C-alpha cells in the first residue's frame, strides 16, 4: 500500500508563515496559528511543505489503509486560506453564523480573517477536534 505523501515534518512553522508574500495574508495566517493553538491546546507543526497542523490522530480504514494526520490545520493557498475541518453535529449552524466563506467536504475557505467571526471559527475548530478524537480515540 502506498505511503501518505503528507507527513509531519521538522520544518519551521514560523518560516512557512513568514515566507507568505502578501503581508495581510501573512498576518492572517500568524493570527490563525495563534487561534488554532489556543483552540486545540496543541503547538503548530508543519505537515508536508504547506500545511500547518495541530495535534495528530491515527486512522485505519476498512480497506486496510492507515496512517497519521493532523486533527485540524490550515494552509495559505493561492486565493484563500484553507482550514481543514471534519464535519460534526452542529457544524452547519455554526457555519451559518461564521460570515463570508465557502465550504467543501472537509475544507473551509476563507479569503481573509476579517470576513469571519473569530469566536465562531474557534468553535468550529474545537468541534472538529472533538469529533476527530471521538472517531479515532
């Protein structure tokens, strides 16, 4: 079975954030790292070259595939900041109050932090982490 491409690394989160060219995006990512550290009680860790992750869990699918991943995290992408969130009960109600965003299957897309309610964002992160811990122990 193929190994996961995205793994925790020893790369510096600070270096990753400081390398973001757009100053406003760089400041948003630094603030998001602080918010996620507080919400997860976990330090940030680089996963691969572009994901800032918080916490870890081990998964094993019915297919036999297994591996490790971060409980939640974010990445600065070309157009948006992607926040990785697992769905959980009550998530839709929180998303309705969040502010300007787009939601994929497990990705919350935010253009800038000022577009969203940071208290609601923190609640989304806490809910996601609780769900991951419930599912995977």
